[in-house]
């Protein structure tokens, strides 16, 4: 069997860009500004849906109830203060 250097391997992707002759960046960063309200909403969604955070949320709500005994049974107040 002879080796044929002119054949390409099946299933092996070929490089489409000659990196040796490239003098500019391949891509650049795009910075987008997000309104604070949207950022806060995304942050709350992540925190509310992360199980590792649950003990801290419960601890904070317990602290609110202990430091505000008159409002301890008002779940809406507790939730509003937590948020």
C-alpha cells in the first residue's frame, strides 16, 4: 500500500483559515449595557432557582422574623423585605 499525501482524511475537519497569515483579531468583544432593573431581575431569578442558596434565604427570612416579631406572621412583608 502506498501513502498518498494529496488525499484528505474522511471525517477530520480541515482548517478554513490560514492563521499564519492573519494579522488582525479573529473576533472582538461586544459590550452591551443592560438596564439595572433587568440585571436585578436576572440576578433574582438565578438566586431563586439555585438550590445551594436556599439555606441562606431561609436563614435571612428567619432573621427577619426574629428581629420583627410584630410582622413575623405577615408572609408578604417577609418576602418584600427579603427581596
